C-alpha cells in the first residue's frame, strides 16, 4: 500500500508541476536558472526528478539499500507517469 501512495504522490506532484496554472510562477522562475531549466521543464524529466525527490523523504522500500531503492523508485515513478500519459488518464499538453 505504501508503494501505491508513493506513486500517487509522484503522479500528483508531476501533474501539478507540469499542467496547472498555479505552478506557472515557479516554472518561470526555474526557467531562468541555466542548469536546472532543462531537467525540470520537460514533463518526462521532471517526473523522474520529482519521483527521486519524493523517494528521499518517503521510501516504501525500507529493506533495500538507500541509494538503490531511491533510484528504483524514481524510475518507477517515471514509468507510471508515462503509462498514465500514454493511456490518456492524465491530460498532457
């Protein structure tokens, strides 16, 4: 159940970052920073990085080494996000 909650958190944060008007000021601010701009303005890239960030604070794989579980969870969040976009369960611009 923790993994489902983790994936829903990743989906919600990525959708809120990429597709809502409330995050426009934050995206405009990030667009001015050279090295952070490309990884966080692309929907696919931001889903990976936000999944990694969430896995640092909320890690449902407690029995695995910390770094390995964070990377695995980041890729899981990325693939679930892309699956939801491909199935058109999440609107994508």
